C-alpha cells in the first residue's frame, strides 16, 4: 500500500508490485504459476508484489515476459498510479 510518507521512489516500487499483481490476477495465474513461468521462487513474487523488493530490470523483464506485457507498459502503469495518488492526496 502506498502511503503519503513514502519517497517517490518507494511509491513507484509499491505501485509496480501492485500492477504486477493485478496483471497476474487478470491472467488467472497464482503466484506459484507465475513463479514457475518466470523461474523465480513464489516468495520472491510475493515480495515484489507487496513492494518489499526493488526489482532489477533483468528480473522485471522475466516477469513481463511471463505476464505477456511489455516492460514499458508496466512502468507506465506504475507511474500513472503514483501520479494519480499524488494528485488525490495533494
């Protein structure tokens, strides 16, 4: 969950995790299924989705491929989410 006291960078990490989770759910995948498709451990997927991990570009690429969405779309959606929340809270 994004909170007002977070830095912009932390908000982006959390927003990206939320976007990844939304995409996974839209595709009807469990964390285990996504983990197998992207060659990660399920706990890593969980940490990324909750914003506990600052994911690398390489790992984001693997997740994006498994979720069948371009990295640029994931990042744009995360930026939009952060901007929208910024507008709402200010």
